[in-house]
C-alpha cells in the first residue's frame, strides 16, 4: 500500500498504455510501477466466523421503581444503551429479577 506524496490519500492501481500505474483519485498524481503484487485470500465455503460472548459477570444494579409487564414483580435489573443518534437520550433496559423478562423504556 502506498500513499500520495501530495495529498496523503491511498494510491490505486490502473492500467495505462498497457503498463501499471499508481494514481491518486483525489489530486490526480500518477507514478509508474514496474511490478504489481496483489494477494488475495479465499475462504472455503465451510469456514464460518464464530463470535463468542462471555457470560456477563458484572452484577447489574436493581431498581424497585418499575413493574414487570410479564409477571408484575416490582424489582428489575437495569442498564442503559445509546441505541439512537448521539443527540437523542439513551434507552433504558430492564430485566425482571423474578422471571427474567427483558423490556425497554425510551426516555
């Protein structure tokens, strides 16, 4: 990978007059190259990326200010997540201590 000496953008490869040339899409800089080495890696169809998630070990805070919509219990774990754009308020999630039902409330 090579970068443009004028503007710093990554140079791309193109054919010009049957020769390979590095060029900048931003400012038009061109540089002749003698040899191009392109490496690719093909994954077999049987390879699958697996993401492992550790079980949550950090205890969540508990509130008694909510009522579970599934069982009516008044204690729930709670946490907040920024699910919308940064200028919007966070979304508060709750999980019932008794039945593990999870729900959310928008602020």
